[in-house]
C-alpha cells in the first residue's frame, strides 16, 4: 500500500527582483509530491534552484506563484498562528554547519529554542529532552553547555539535526547537509539520518549535488535544471534508465571510484555552462547544451509528463 | 625501464608554530614523481596534503610554518634550502599550481590576459605584445571560446568553470615541468568537473607535464592518476598504483575511504560503513599509529609503536601492523577487481 501524499507542490514559482528591472526566476513551475515517510532527493548543479525550492516549500521564502499543500493545508496562505504551527511540523537542516548555529548560544539553548517557542517542555523536563536529543544524534549531555565553536563540522551538523528534531517534526528539508563534511564523516551523518527516519517515520526532502549520495538515501529523485524539474523517478529507475539528456550527462559526469569502470565508460561532456536564470531562454531551458535539440525545443516549453509509472520527464524528444 | 624522476620528497617534516604550540602538519612524508606521470594525494581535510604541496612550492607562510627536516629534490636539485629569490625563478616557470577556489586565487583587478602574460614577461622575457599573443593562445588551448575578447575581461565576468580554465592557463603558460593541482574541481559542479578533468588529461598528454593532483574524492583520481598516495594525520599511510589502491588496498583507512562513499552503480542500498570518530589532534599526535583510535582492527602494538612501511610490491606500501607476518588475518572489506 502506498502512503498518502504528505506534501504536494503545484506549479511553484519563486522569482527574485535583482534590480534593473531584471527578474531572476530561481524556481519556475515545479510540480511534485512527497509521500509520507519517503525521501525525495533533489539534485542539480549550483544555481538550478534546488535550495530555493526547499526554502520556499517550508515557507522561508514567500512563493511568487503556485502552492504547497502540506497535509491538506496551503502553507503560503496561513495566518500567524497557522504559520507557527507549521514550523513545528516542518524543519530544516542547513548546508553550512558553521554559519547556521548562533555562535553566542550554548548548544543546549540552540536545541531548546524550538522547545521554548512551542512550549513543549519546561524546567527539568526541558533539560532532559535536550540531553535525550543530544544522545539521539550521537553527542553526550556534557555538550549542552558548550558553544558551537568547540565542535567539529560533523558534530555541528549533528547539533543542527538535534535542533530540527527538537520540535518532533513530520517533515525535514535537508539542504546539502553533508556537502561541507569530509567523506568519512559524511557516511556517519547519512547513516544517522537514515536511522532517524526509520525510528521516527520522518519524511525528507534531501537536496544535494552529489548524485551518488542522493541515490543512496532517496526513494525517488528529482533532477532540476535552471529552475525547472527535468526528470523525476525512483532512484533505481533513474540510474538504470536516465531519459532526459541532462540526466544522462549528469550521470555520466559523476566519477566512479573504480578505475576499470572509469576507463571503460564514455562520458557525455556538456559544452558550456548553465545559462543565467535572469531572463532565461524561451522554450526548453536545456536546449543550448543539448545534443538532441530541435527547432521545437526553442519554441515550446516541454511538458512534464509521465512516460512510465512514476517516471516523469520534461523533454520533447523522448 | 626506469623512468626519470622529476620530483622526490624525502622524509619531509613541516610544522606550524602557533600560540597554542607546535602543529605537526606533515610528519615524515616521502614520495616521488616520474616525468610525465600523474599522481594523486588523497586524504581528508587536515591530513597535510595541501601543506605537502605548498611546501614543494615553498608557498607556506614562514613563519609560522617551517620545514623542519627532509629534502625536496626537484629536477635533480635539492630545493629545500633555496632562497626566496631562487624559488621565485622556479615558481611559475618550472612549477605551476592550480588552486581550489578560482575566485579568490585570481586577481580581481587585473584582466585575465594580463594575469597569464605576467609570468611570461617575467620568466621568458617576452615583450608585452608577445606575451599577450601567447596568453590568447593559452586561453584557446584551455578551451575558452572567443579567447581574444576573453583575454581583455576581468575574472568576475567569467563563470566558475572558465575561471578554473583561466587558472590552468596561467599555471601552464611557461610550460612547467610540474603542475600541482590542489583540489582543482572541488568547487565546481559535476558536469564542469568532468570538463576540467578531461582538459587536464588532454594537456598532460599534449605537454608532457607531470601532475600532482590533490583531492579528497577517490572518484576523481580513478581515471586520472597512475599512482595514489593516501595521507592521514600528516603521514603517508598507503601508496601504490591505482589498481593496488582500488583493488588490493592494505590499510584500514583506505578501506574506510573506499567503503564510506556510496557507489552509483551499486545495486542495493547497502548501509554505508563510516569511519567512526574524528582525526587526531596534530598538536600532540599519538605515539603509535595515528589511525589506531578509529580503526576497528587495532591491536595493542598499534597504540605503542608507529608501524613501518610494509612492502606489497615494488610500488605498493602500507604503514599498518596488519601487514606484519605475526599479525592476525582479518577479513578484508574490499573484495578486489570487478566485485561491487
């Protein structure tokens, strides 16, 4: 039986005004859903709008257009009280564990802030809860009185995770939670996230540019390019049968730690760089770098359609 | 046939004197590099890989840094004791370096063409005009479209990938014998990373440059390097050919590195095997093996005595007591060639 859809994103748009009458279309029409208890991975190169999408979904940014339905409610149409309740349900883990913790607060206060705001526990119970959270993420209770600068990157990321868990959310947006960490520490944090999901039935939106890690942790993966989603499928399907030319290129560009495989395989090299999201070209966003681009691609925006069960692609030539 | 050695580093020790004491960043590193060969130094942040590279170029700030002992032999000459002036003549002409962050390592107030020409004017005594012509040629060589126009632009007008290409053009302008690339693709996206790695491979075969590639990503080196040096806490823990390191690694740290990265072509979602704990403090490195505290195979001797290099073949060494004839046999997590 499939779980219900916890989050539905419908034609979500987020534009930024960058001055000089220019508009940066960071996210331009996203459509997808996340089922309860699953991990949806979001990949793409820098500037493709994946972080903006994550932030807009949990209302750190107001949406320019479209809607995000969380458990039946539109998160961008909430009143003050509703907005506060929503922050208890949805939390975020940030990329940079150095910049996302207040250097003047102790770890205990950082984790306890959410508990205080939502009046979950007070006094002795509050401290017990903080110790419990520290224990959950693999730190110990003595750490509660220390400051963030006393911790390593991996430990700080654990503090960030404890802070997100403090309000017992249903949904966590993980915005590149491991990019800033060393490889041996990355595996520790990823294993922690997977175990927490199993224990607490969490739903994740996992944003990263490291496709192999995303494939490892996610049930389904969406590939973004220049503000739009070009392909969405289960992680095994996406790896076995990448259909969009951009996904194919992205897959082939990822280095594999095996010399025999690496020497034998053929890379699809993309020419040039990602174009600017300010006044993006009409039609398909990827056409300038696409090997299969036709006349139609520069005129019509390809529809994001289902080509197989749970496999969506936005390309004219599929 | 013996290949000619372009660089040899012997028992290099580098320390930094800080207010809190001496940080022993590099603690006895030895390796060599053949002519027209590419090797990779792999390790996590703080393992001393960048300090090793910067010591070769004498780019570490002295003080607080100092080369305590050891020798760096470049092109048959011991450059360890070279004066700044003598080093200046070598840097840029005989050795070039590419840095991780192309935005902060290019001069933002100078057009890119001039930055390439600078070295040519200084080292090859070209006239300004000749140097500029050569700079445009270099930009063309590294695959920048419209090199004429681009040479007159500032770094902020370049994208990340193009800046890294410009860096490569600067480093290779004087046709150096040795190119040190310190995490050249870490700041770049995968599709751009593929472009840059491809370019470096192409230039290596075209110009016969020897390359030291420094990275934390084992995937990047699989296709690029001939030999790999794995560093941990300021020491070389294992070195060998690419095949040795990937298919027959001997050091538990190398196993850990290989096992902690999920493979894109792996079939099932296997649990990752992380290396527990964190690297040791280099203010007071442990007496025995620096990896012992994080190693699940550690024995009593590991905490007591530094393991010496065990030889597995002519080029393959690992500093681990497990290689000692008296050590217990352990099951290796890396199964070898062709096995996922």
